C-alpha cells in the first residue's frame, strides 16, 4: 500500500494573479475547478492570493466590487466592511485544493493627517475575505502584504506609504533600485507561504504536497489581537483563516512541542475509516502535573472534482472528515461510532468531556465558534486547550471516507494527517516523552501505519 512519490519535477506553484469577481456562485468557477483538477492528477501544491479590493473606484473600468473609499464613505468601518459580500475572495481563490493566502498589515503608521487603516497583524484594508464557496474556510492562512494609509477627509484620501509596505525585490531595468517598498497586496503575501512550502519540500523530499499543505496550516496561529475575549472569532476566521504560518513550527519540533504525522501515501475509500491511536505517557497525565496542553489536528486530502455539481459533497468524488475519541471510549466503540455517523445526528458530539474543539465538525453542531465547520474543505484544522490531568492514556483520531459523486466502492483518495501537542508553558518538556510513547497502528486495515514525528 505504501510508496513514495517521484519528486523529479518542481511541484510548488505560487499563483498571484486573481480575478475581480467575488466568490458568491453556487458552481465552482472554471478557473478554480481547473486548479482542483490539476491538483488531483498531479502531486502539486498551488498557492493562490486571496485578491485585493481597489483603494478607490476605477474611473474607466467596469465595477465588479466596491473600493475601500466607497465602503468607508458609506460608514462601513474597518474591518467590518471586509465581511461584505463585495469583499469576498476573488476567482480562483475559492479553489478547494489550492492554499489561499490573505494579507495582514506589516506595520502601524500615524503621522497626521495620515494613519494606517489597519494596525500590525490585523487584516490588510484591501485583503479579500471569506468564506469561500459552500462556506469553506478561505483564506486558510495570511502573511504580511502591507496596508494603506488614509487622511481625515470626507471621503478620505487613501494612499500607499512606504512605512506600511513590505520590502520587495524590484526590476532595475529602467534604473530603479533593486529593493523598494512601493507596492502592497495579497500577491506579495502568497510568495512568503510558497517559501515555507519550498523549505518543506527540501526537508521532506519524499513526501507529498498534501503533507506540505497540512504542515503549513498546522503551523498557523492567530495573532494576539484575535485571541482577545471581546473579538468576534467568527469574523476572525473569515478574515485571516487559521492565521500566520511559521516556518520553524512547520519544519520541526521543540522541547515543549511535538508534531506527529503520517508518512508516505495514505489512501481511503468511502465508508471506510482509518483510526490512529496516539499514546500519552503517564507522567504527562499525572494529577500532580497540572499544566495546559494545546492540541492541534490537521487533515489534508484531495479528490477528483466535478464542476457541474452544486454542493461541496457532490463536487468531490469522495470527501473526508476526521473525528476524535471521547474520554474513556475504546478503539472498537470509537470505530463503530464514526462509521455509523456518516451524516451525523445532532447529538453525535455530546458527551465529549475532554475536547471542546474551536470549530467542531459541523456548523449546526459546533465547537466554541458558531457558524463555521472544520469539515467544509479539503484542509481541515481544529485546535483545543486541555488540562494535562484530563488526558487519558491514549486517544484515537479517525479519518472517515464519505461518498461524493463517484459511487465506485473502490474509488480511493489520498490524505495526510498531522497532530501536535504543545505545553503552553515553554519550560515544560514533553517532546521526548510523547515520541517514546508512540507505537501507532491503523485499526481498520491489516497494514500497520505509523505516525512519525517531524
């Protein structure tokens, strides 16, 4: 069942060109569907910019979306106007199997009469937001693409200023400098994520692009402002997705953090489950060792698209999601439950005494954030913080296949699964303990599958 992909060709593409139409259609666009189809047939990762709002109206171009000035003039405050339908991600950023990148502000600026619209780490004033088609989480990640400044006029003048623009390599063809801070946009955020993907390809040359995508999203975190109690978390995930990726978290571990991952190619068919058991050492769970553990899980998969379908489950040949065992639930009962839950009764996650996930599996049966589901797209991340003494000796994560448009019982799709544990207190070492405890077996099939640490 296991083999490694041939990595003789470059497989990471940074796609910074975006259209202007907001993503509000019921059918996947031809452009986005083509990306999904290429991703299905090839082991590639396409990284797409989320798209930009114009700062002011274009005088001689058709109006496809309102400008920043028009939103502000209509008393729509930043960042709330980014949630308007006219600010949704641009085609082809809604692609199910591409990684979509939005932009956040690099710096704050205030020299009267001008001030930056956004503060550092907040969504850029121009960065298109989600959700994507069929309420998928888009953009998945964000990077520093800069911001704009405005004065106090009515309507305000909105201009570019070098102090809020990222440092970029320029052409010297006409005698200009080799480096400049004279452009902003999501097109300059996307290459920063491409850099992380390239580093992963160099470090893990025999692994698939599905794993690279999973590790990038797994490494992403919300900035500090997004964690405040009074911030609407649903708005946060629409504007910046899973947050800012980090190359060090994507590439490796630390004494207080360990990432476990599937290696090689894993394939699954509809109505099948692959169950992974993660063992946790007794010392970590001791009642006398009360500290906080951040648990993160990311599933990355791809499937064959069919553009003529009007919902996400029928757009893909097979769709996947993941679930976690409840406290004290043994592996046999867990496997039986997740296979029965195909379309999930409303009370399916009741009784889970350990993991209160941030997103949850479905918007009607949600985690801490209502109105969003981790299961909508082909990249599915969720996270929670638990007390160490609440953990049991082992818990299971199940990847479950569901029938899409392809009713062939042997139609399989590939996936990668990544799980991380991190002690919130940086001085508490957990890496060695967890790695030594891992003897992972896949329960559903006869083939033993291991989750290895980075």
